[in-house]
C-alpha cells in the first residue's frame, strides 16, 4: 500500500461507545480511543503526508531514527512493545482485535491503563516527589544496562518524559514507543537523550525540590559509572550531533536544557556524598 496516500485525509468516525482520549490537532496526528478496557491507537500523519514521508527519509539518514510515517511508527511501536515485554519491562499489553468498521489502518489495540501518569503524581503529591524520583532511577537503570548489553537501541525511550509512564500501584508502565532508533545506533548516545529528557521532566515537575529529586534519582539509579559515561558522551563528545545539540541549547539559554541537566548531573556526581 502507498503509505503517504493512504493517510491523506483524516476521515474517521467515532465508533459507538468510544471515548476520545487524544484527538488530532488542526494539522492532524494520532487518534486515541477508549473502548471499555481497551485503547485503540490510530496512527495518523501530522500535516502533509508527502512532506512527512520526505522528513521520514531525512530523519533516518541524519538522526538514524526509524521512520515517522504512520505505518513506520505503527511498526516501531509494535516491535518495541514486543521487545520490552520479552525483556520483562512493563508496557501496555497488546490486544488482538480487528479494527472497527469505518476506521482506517494503521491501528493498534492496547490494554487501557487507568493512570495516573508519573507527571500527574509529581505535580499533585508534593510530599512524594523525592520518593518518586528515587523510584524512577531505580526502575530505569536495569533497562539501560540491558540495552547496553544487547546493543539494542529499541530498548530506549526515544520520547522520554514523565508523561509517558502510567503508575498503577507497583506497576510502572512506559508507553508511547512509536519512535525509536535504527539498528546499530549507539545505545550510549540514546542514553544521553533519554536520561537528559527524564531529568528535565523531573526538574520541571519538582519545583524547589528539584535538587533533592536529582540526588534521589542518582541514589535510586545506583550506577554512578554509567551516569558518568553518559555525561562524558553528552558533554565532551565531538560528534556532530552532540555538538549541534550543545550549541543549540547554549543559544537558547534555557535553564532546563538537556545540556544543563547533564552539567547538573556531572556536578552532583563529583561531590563526595553523591553516591550515598
Ligand atoms: N494504554 C493506554 N491506556 C490509557 N490511556 C492511554 C493509553 N495509551 C495512550 N493513552 C492516552 O492517550 C494519550 C496519547 O497516547 P500516546 O501513545 O502518547 O500517543 P502520541 O504518540 O500521539 O503522543 C496519552 O497521553 C494517554 O493519555
Ligand atoms: Mg505521547
């Protein structure tokens, strides 16, 4: 099937009993529906489908990310979910159901996760922030080590944010894995992006407890050697991508840029008390 033309116009009809969880913006985008205990994720173009197909090729070549067309994102999400599940990392369970009539592929059925997200908990429960930060570190480290051991960049979260983790008691479910890196992408580079993105999301949501949250995260992660390697890669690497990111962060002068997060992390790791 021609991927671009099949996604030309987002014509769709809400099935009976369905609740819209996330609707496309004015330029399009995915449609998320809840039907009872299941969620249907319908992958759609964000803007012009042909332009997206062209960008998809460029992103593959220059950023070494898997394609961004709806069919490519659908494929990546299915692969990632299967891999994460096989390796014992919590993701929404996939359900085998046909698409309702009138809804065009690509679509994926998932279990409905009631939430809340980690972002919601961090924002609502001030007294829990430091504990949640420590728990986040504790939960991320084994997956990062496994990704390195397998040299598997698909075990990383390309769009890492505290918005993309549902918490249901002891279950921390990561979701939105539709974007990922191509095979052979260096896992350490992916870790630079994932960790700095998570630290930025934590800092944004912990306000004046941000320093304590960072210390708690490092304590929970409990792998200073790997964190130091990530800082070195992100801050010292002369590769074009890292230099570009550092340059653009510096230009924007954001206090919560990814580079700033790595600088803060490195400073903390250098303190004699950092690993306690
Ligand atoms: N399995 C799920 N259970 C409950 N809600 C979900 C589930 N998957 C997605 N959602 C809801 O839909 C929103 C968008 O889903 P997401 O996978 O992040 O799509 P997108 O790639 O378009 O960002 C989420 O922020 C969440 O509110
Ligand atoms: Mg999302």
